[in-house]
C-alpha cells in the first residue's frame, strides 16, 4: 500500500524526502533510459538467427524493418503522450503504464510465432520508450532546481550509453548459452526492477502538499499537519499578477513574483487557500494548450529549432553507423562479430564520462560554449576514421568522436528546458516530446540511409564520414548563431562592434532578473 500512498490525500507517504528527492528522481529516470536502450539493443544480435529459424528469407532486410517498427511506435506516440502529460499534469502514471507495456511487449516478442507479431511487439516497445524520454525527462526538470538541470540531465543521459554498452554483448552471450528466450527474460527482469523504482517515486506536486519542496529541501513551504484528517492551509501574499513559468503544469511549476513587503501595506493582497496542495485561484488555473499553438510557438523560437535540429542529426549520425560500421571493420580488418562487439565497447565507454561532464559544465558556462566545443572537437575524428592504414588509430578516432558527440546531448536537453521555462503555454513534456520526435525520425531514417550509401557508393564508408562531417559543420554554425540565451555570435559582435543594436534578447534579459525574486510563502496550520 505504501507504494501507492502518493495517490492518497489522507496519509503522508512514507519516505517522502528521499522518494521525491532530485537524486532519486535522477536515478529512476537514468535507469529507465538504461532499460529502454538495453531492451532496444539486446535483441539485435539474435534477431537474424530467430528469423532464419522461422524459415524467413532476406533476413537483413526484415531485421531492418523491425528496427524501423520500434522507431515508428516511438514517433507516432510522441505527440499524444506529450500533450496528455502536460494537460493532466501526470508524470508517474504514464511512466508506470509505459513499463507495463514494455514487459508485455517482451513476452509477446519472446513467444511470437510469426513476423507480424514481432513487428507489433516492437511498436509497443517504441511507445514505452516515448514514455521515459518525454515524461521521464519532464519529471526530472520539474523536480530539479534550474541551476542544476544540466548536471542532472547529463547524469541521467549516461543511461543511454550504459544500455547500449550492456545490451548487445549480453544479448549475444545469453542467446549462445541459454537460447532465444534468455535475452528477453533478462530484459524483463530489468524492466521489473525499473517498475519497482517508478512505483516508489513521488512527484514534486505531491511532496508540496506535505510541506516539502525537493527542489529546495531547506525551504519550508507548508507545515505538516499534526492530524492526518486536518487540512493544512497556507497564505500567499502576492501582487495582483503572478508570473508562472511556461509550463501549463501549475502544480509543479514555480510561481515567481517580486518580493512583497509587509502584508499590512497591501490592502488588496489576495489569499490563496491551498488545501492539500490545490491552488484555488482562477489566475493560476490550468489551461490546456492546443497542439497547433505549441507547434507554432516552438517554430517561432530559433533556440528550440536549433536544439531539435541537433537532436535529429544526433539520431541520424548514430544510427547511420549501425549497418555500416560492422561491414567496414569486416572488409578492412577481417573482424568477426566478437571483435566488432569489442570495437563498439571501445566507442561507448567514453560516452559514460562525456555526458555528465558536459551537463556539469553547462550549468556553469552555458550551453552555447559546450555545444560548440563538443561539435568542433568531434569533427576531425570523422576525417581520421576514413583512413585505413592503422586499426588502433581507427578505434581511437571512433572512441573520440563518440565522446564528443555524446557530450552534445546534455546541452541540447538543457537548452530545451530553458526554452520551456521562457515560453508561456509550452511545458517540459511538450519540448521533450518534440525532442523525442526529432530523435526518433533520425533513428528511423538513419539505418536506411547508412545501409543504402554503404552498399551503392564506391567508397561507402568514406562517403558516410564525409556526410557526417558536413552535418556537424552545419550544427556548429547553427549553435554558434542561436544556441543559448546570449549566443556566441552576439557576444563576438558586441565585442568587436559595441553598438546598441547588438544586444541580448529583451526576453532573455528580463528572465534573468525574474529569477532573483520569488514568492514568499508563509505557512500556517489552522487548529
């Protein structure tokens, strides 16, 4: 019963502080990403053998379509999940339902008698993936203080590398030793552990009802009621108009106002009664933002468009390697499947370090510097990877580019969180839904493009490396011009041409001053 206690309004949940803490939410989201990527990748080495066992031909093509089915489920479910999560302010329930669907899809795939059932199972896995990438990241941003968002996102994003690192090798080893069902049983066990963690978590809006704010643990928002049946009330002294962050989630977003003097000097001050956390105030009531309105607002933001472009390119670049890198290693250095796995291992391990490091520095230096630096340092290694005379050099270049390319994920997700906070009516689930959509489209078309170019071009691998290098140059240019509240291009122009016409966006300037003032909430428990 304790796991479901957050849904009860009569008793305080046990373990309230640690179950709603920033670090526990980060752990849950990071493990959810790990499980998602593990389930995605664990079946890749065993699919061809199972399809052959079922007497299918053209196994390579059928395997590619199964991977595409996963991306299709992810893309098609993104918009409904994002809109539903923001409209009803639910994070925990979609995360739990998504994991139940994932476990069901694992069982379905494991027992699939034909290809059609396999495809349906992969679509369900894609839908479950959308839950953690959209709702999970939104939940993390809901809970984390703005100054630490980059660091926590970077830590959670290490789950991407861990899942890929464990998935394929574990799938191959389990299949060889225990048979076809073993990888799916292992994935289901990981999903059950993930489900238990998601059942434990407590959202910030629930914690606020019991006087605890996980984003500011030292602040007292509301005193705890001594009697379980009593209803704690608080008074919020405020000026007539409150400014609410862009998200429509009024229970989880911060309310920012200038510091208000003594209540006695404000004869028209309002009293907002909060009974178990519900704010009874028309000005703060939730308004559902239509899908078209969200799309228009995001399309009018250069920062959002550039961040989503980089998410698409990241998915495209990473997935273009999947069908071509093993063939290149086999053709040039006679690699077998085991040695290809070791090469992937060398590429993925550095990403475990780059993502949290990038997130740490984003909170201190800004997303503009880190994004441009990571992209610039990744560029030369793609040129080195076209060389064929040295295997150690190729492996080192593969690891180096993976290190720097993976370092872009934390700045991009932090940038989208910043856009959401400054855009009225656009919440975290909206921007991460757009991120998931862009990334999903990239991963859907990437393997097809990579496989076709490698097969049809005379020097297929060199062509892929050159295309990737050109995409990185485009991303560097866009990041230099538009990434960050004060892009690097604007800083350079102000330095060399200090005129009034070159300045920060007024909205960005005002947002920095808004962050210095907060509502003072005085709690009072009525006996």
